[in-house]
């Protein structure tokens, strides 16, 4: 039996099953994330490989700390400090006011 550590390179499908036993993340998901450098993926032969430590680092780097706040501020404000949602709401209100006056 090999001496497995968190730094041992393993196939992405195996890592997905180890790190996410309830599912939701597959080897293909890890491969796509690997294109972004999270986790570091290696391909010394045919299979793509990564380490469990790399997957844990990816999880930590992608953690959403304040989800509700990010939802409110995810849009980049324009020069007036308004978000895309604010501008859309103003445009809709202006259009509805035009219908009400007609």
C-alpha cells in the first residue's frame, strides 16, 4: 500500500471523490478550475493529477465570506455610484411614468 499524504498527486476524479464525498464536484470540474490555476494541475502522463492539499487551497481561495453583501455590491457602480440594477430600475420607472401620463 502506498504512503499517501495530502501532497501526493492523484487523478482528479479520485480527488473529487475524496474532497467532495457528497458530490457536486467532479474530476472534470477540477480540471476546469485547474485551467485557472486553482488547484495546480499536472499532467506527467495521460491523466491530469493534483494534490488534496491543492484542492483544499482552492476551496479556501474560493470561499464566499459575506454572500449577501457580495450580491448587493457585485455590480460595478458607474461614475454616479449607481449599479446596473439601479440604472435598470430608473429606466423602468421612467418608462412606466411615460405610460401613466399618456
